[in-house]
C-alpha cells in the first residue's frame, strides 16, 4: 500500500468517526424509566401493544415492568386477521392485565366502491372478529399508518368521512369512545385542517422520543391520551422489541 493510499484511507476513517461523533442519539427509549420530563409518572398507566410481529416469552418481565394494559392487533383492512390476537389476549387476561383491540385501517374504496361502504366493511369485520376473542376491558382503537407499499389515496375530506364512519360504527351503545392512533405528521397531512375529531375521539399518539416535551399532539387535539414513545422497548430477555406507551391516568 502506497503512502498516498494510506493517507486516503486514514482520511476516510477520520471522516467516518467525525460523522458518528456528530450523529444525534437515537431518540427512542428502551424502557419506561428512560423517558424524561414526564410530569408525575405515578399518575400514568403503562401499556404495551402487540401484533404477530412480536414474540413474547417472558410475560413476567412485562408484569414486573409495571405494565397493566395490553392491546392486540386484530384486523387489517378486510379479511386480514392477526393470528396471535387470541393467544396474546388470553395470556394477558390470565395474568390479570386489561386488554384492548385495535384495527389497522386501510381507508380507500376497495370494499363496496364507496368511502362509506369501505369504512363500514372494515368496521364490521373488526367487530365480528373481536366478538370471537376474550371480552375487552378497554376502548377499541383505529390505527392509521402508511406502509412501504401502500398509502390511503383519499383526499382530506374523504379521509375524514372514512374515519367518522368507521369510528361511529365500532362504538356500540354503552361502549367507551374509541382511540385514534397515529403519528402527528401523518394525521396533519391526511386530515383537513379544520377537522373536529379531537373534540370527541382521544388521541393515541405515536411519536418516538425520550423526552415528554417532544410528545406534541396532532393538529386538532390539545393533548394526547396515550403516547407510544418507542418501538424498541426491551422488557425481559425472551421478548422481541416491544411498543411501549404511557397512558394518562
């Protein structure tokens, strides 16, 4: 190796080290205690949410971490069911934990050709599936996200109509009000600026950060009710990374 080549690779290495030193820390916490600036932590409830993507072998670690609520993904769109929902729900119930269920929404017009028919079909599929699972203790939730291969094609006013239709459909008389679960940036982009969903539906905010002061609610809400602050929660040695949430008590 020539002296010129050695100088070149030494320069590359120094540039890489400088970049790594300047890189900001990962804003995601790995457990509940790592969150900073949370006012009066004792007044908050600890929750995890699960889908078939997670593997849970150490439930004792979850209980020991103070978790008292567990949500399970049940359905996605129409006809896609989470195979682990019943397993997780039954185990959580056996440990005395409260359980709830969520639906991964795909707002479009594929089911029935209209916005209303599509939202109704997804809501009915969710309710029919929940009816076959252990009775929930907690409100239903609608998860709104894009994926690498899909995003809702609906315009803001159409998107709002879809949400209103779905949420009204899944809340039966006597049921608690459902959550809307999503990222601030996504809801701000998808919903019209003057929507009034925050006046009725509590926000389950997904915003990964270690600092409570960064848990800024989406437009239309004055505050969040649930904050999913990480997707790399590490509770126990037999569990994959988990979604961890603080819930206003």
